[in-house]
C-alpha cells in the first residue's frame, strides 16, 4: 500500500465517534479550546462574574437549545 492509501484508511478509522462521548467530556473538550478572555478586576463594588464562565454558559445554553436563562440556571 502507498502512504496516501494508509492515511486515507487511518482517517476513517477511529476508536470512537464524538457523538458517542458523554456530554460532560464533549463540553470539556470544546471549552478547553476557547480563548481566555481578559480579566479586569475592579476595586469597588461586588466582584464581577468571570467572563469565561459567562461565555461558556451562553454557548452551552445555545447548544442545548434552552429557551431562557432561567432554564439554564435549573
């Protein structure tokens, strides 16, 4: 076999399909690849929410098709 045929076979072979992974693992892999947002700390008022956490929550909400932030909180 030639190298290109072997490469083609290897691309088609996989140990698992991404959709077979548990949801927690899929989301961890997705969120691990997101760029970290800037962290600006203010000295007054209550501590701000993490922008990274807010971004992840909104992505999760949209991927799961949740209609509202209340549903996301549940």
